[in-house]
C-alpha cells in the first residue's frame, strides 16, 4: 500500500513540476505587455513601442515587473524609470533602428533606476549600437540576458 501511494505522489510531483516548467505565465505582481490594457502585439511587424512604454510606466508607478511573453516586440526606444521592479522577457525585443540613444534606457541623468532585475532577450540587427544604457543602476541585477545582432 505504501509503495502505491509513493508511486502516485511521485507521478503527481512530476506532473506538477512539468506543468510549472511548461508554462511561462507571469508571476503575481507582474504586468504583461500584451494584456488588453497595454496592447503590445508581439508579431514582429507592429511597432510595440507605445504599448510597452505604457506598461513600463505603470510598473514604475507601483514597483511591478513588466513581463514579455513569447513573441517578437519591435520597438524604437524604451525609457525605464525608477520604481520598476524589472523586466522579464520570454520574447525577443527587436530594435527598429530609430533610437537616438539605445533600445532600452535605464533612468536619466540624476534619476537612476535602482534595485530592479532584468532578464532580457534582444535582437539589435535593426541598427543601433547600444542595446541597454543605464545612468546609475545601483542594486540592479541582470541575469540570463541574450543580446545579439549588432550592426558593424
């Protein structure tokens, strides 16, 4: 009897672990850029800059994390202000080559972004030399970031 119970609980544990690994759902407190409130399309064609910027601003206001589900997000430049909890990107942020400074700008002179976490996947083949520029990123962590496709 004990052996059967252990077998079932082991199977249940495996199913639960597989389900949690298979879903890339946002965590509690994360705002998803593709939600209706923000409207990013993630289709690789639409300019998602405005939709994502609206989400980033909302996250900064309440200390939340911006979550990017799988897909391709075309943007010109995104400004990240202090108060944001971070960015978690399961999709790819693709630069459209129109940014004056960088694809993602963390803070501004005299206004740092602190204590945020960033997991980014970016394709810079669109044109700009800088993917991420930060003024002062004290306490920020960058993990599992993949940035590729820089122009020569």
